């Protein structure tokens, strides 16, 4: 599939330009510091995967980028606009440049697939009913779901729901796509399908992407760079091979998926062999 003419184009040989710039970003909820002086820059056409343990602020970071949360200090710049410095009208225009792919898809249950994908087109454009229908068909084709327009979310599998969410996110031809845990709850085969769809969208549309994920395999396949959030800070942001070879013990523990190491604050239970002889509980009758 060729790039769409009105999607962002990157000139051959042009130096990369940051589309998203996160500078010294901090955010706390009461005494709990979630993000602490986070610095990230994502260039035009680049794919960044942000990883980290549960509750480390990955989704909070996305919400700050979208302007849904206001940082306590620092700032986020999107396409040259500092998010917390612009008014509501300017923020609405910036958000039109961002396609958000929510965790678990977040489709409207009462609407058909066609109505879900066309929702933003009807609200934010002057397209005719026929033009909206054509654009919906085009978007569904990009994610491999042609012919599903009349189905309801309740009739879709988990992977299909995610792809409908992707189609909705690209409907307004955004410059940026944000994916929040796009493979959570999916089987390994469908996880691979979703990863391929994300790569197709990036390469065919020339968009800049940030993907929040716990899936190491997907992160290494779809991302130009991988960032790891640990206790509110970005402790690494580098290409896949460099990330894999980074000697930081936190990163190596994360890559191994091992409970033993500095990653956890509370110590895990002792490691036991699956084949070890179980001991009866003291004082419990058989």
C-alpha cells in the first residue's frame, strides 16, 4: 500500500525533527510521585516503545502528551506546541493530529463498527455521508477488516476490537499514533498480528508512534527505540540491540522476566522447583 498523499511525508535526506518532546516532566498524585523529570524526544516517523512495570506511569505519560493531565513541572511539546501553554481551541487542533488507540479498544458498544470508525469524521469534518462511508472502508482495509462495517463490538474477537480501534484512530489522518497496551489479553498469534498491523500503519502512513507495552517480543519488532520507566524515571532509551545489551541490572532483570533483582520494592516469595516435594501444612488435617 502506498502512503496516502495527505499523510505526513518525510523528505529523503531531511534531518529528523522531534514531533513529541517531553522535557523534565514530573507528575505526582498526592504523596505518590509517578513521573520524575522524564525526558523523551520522538522524531518524525519514529516508533518508540515505552516499557516498565505496572503502575510506573506509562499511561500517565500518554495522558500528559494528550493534554488530559497537567504536569506538576516540566512540559510536553507536540508538533512545536507546548501543551500546557495553549488554550482549549488550540489543544483541540493539536489533538486532531493524534490518534489514540486505547487499552482494550474502548469502542462504543451501542454503535456498529462503521459508526465507531466514523465517529470523529462526523464530529470534526464536513464530509458527506458517502465520503464518511468511503473513508471508513479505507481505514478498515488498512487494518485487515474489510466487510465488518455492520458488526457490533459484541460480535468481535479481542484482536478485531483492537484493529477497529486502530481504524478509528487513523480516520482523521493523524500525524501521531499512541498505542496503550495494544496486545494485553491477546493470544501469542493475535499479538503477532497486532504487531504487524502497527508496523504496516507506521510504514504505509509515515506516522510517528508511541506504544506502551509489556510485550518484549512486540517491542523489539515494532520499535526503533525502547524506553524503560523505572520508579518514575527513564533509565534507558535506545535502539533494540543496545537495550538488549545494556548492563543495567534493572534492565537485565526486566528482559529475563525474573522476580529476583532490584526491579521490585517488596521481595518476592522464594523460588521453588515445580517438581519439589510439597510439604504438608502444619496443624492441617488431611
